[in-house]
């Protein structure tokens, strides 16, 4: 018998999907394009920049066939500015703006819009910021300026944003919703467990209160009927 699967995507599944994000590489040698399930990749001609899926870029990096150009937001100045913004407001920082699309094309929005190439905005965190940053720090740290500083800033950002998600539990207790604008994919996957537990607990508390209210109304109704019967008996005795 198959085991029941947890609702939503797990962190490992989110990281797997993130490997399809496009990054910019600088090839070291000429390579022909590949026919992949997601479509053909462009040929590599040094020293021209080329967008490739993250998994393929990391593979070529390990083979020393290409260098990875980190996205603009994965730099100490950009991460430091975003961290200051996160610590100065209770809301999450705004996500990158949506790309312009013509009236005849299908609108593209995260996580399907390019978010890790060399031409993305530097003042906003994309949908897969945490996974992309960790993978690039692990597989291409020599291509990232000041990798230790970047790693520390990403850890601080993760802690600050996680604290905001936990603070939203108080909002749930008041019967309102949590504003999830700007929250990344991995943050949703990691926070789903404790947020789901809180929602289940609030649902049980609400069900208990509803049951108690119905029992109290039933008792009051029975007591009212009893008092009415006693008054009728007194009238008949008179």
C-alpha cells in the first residue's frame, strides 16, 4: 500500500524544480546546442553570454567548460539593501516586476519568468532566491564576489523572513489571513508544516467552541421550557 503523501511540495521537490531556472553562463569552449525535453538550448560560443538551465550550467561548471555569471541580486550590496528593507517593515519585500508582454502572448509570471539571469533587477528577491543562492554558493562559489559575505547575508535574510512568517500566526488567531506576497518557494515549503499545524489547531479550537455554544443553547432552551411549565402549573392551582 502506498504511503500517504504530504500536501504540497516538499523542500527537496522545490529544489529539483528550481534547477530549471535559467542562469547566464560564459562558455570557455565552443559547444553545440542540445535537444532537451524543455526545448533546445542555444549553442555556446566563447566569450558570448548564454542563458542555460541551472542544472546544465552547474554541470558545465564542474567540467570547467563554462563560468556562471551570478544574478545581480546575489551580491553583497544588493543583499544588504534588501536585508535593511526587510528589517524596517513587517511586510515582505516586493518581488521583481513582471515582464512586459504583448496582447497576443500568454502572460508570464513567477516562477516561470527569468529570475536568475544577468539582466534581472538587483533590488528584489525572486521566487526561487533561496534555492538558487544555495546551489550557486555550493557549485560556483568562485564565480560569486565575496561568497562568505553573500552566504552570511542570505542566512540573515532567511532568519528575518522566517520570523515574519511565524509572526503571522498571531494574525491567524484573529481570524484574518497572512499576506504571502513576496514569499519564496522554499519558504512556503518549509513554513507549510507549522502553519498547517496552527490552522488545524485553530480549527479544532473553533469546533470546540461551537460545540460548547450549541450545548449551552440547548441547556438554556430546556431550562426555559421547564420554567414555563412550572408557571402553567401555578396558574392552574390558583
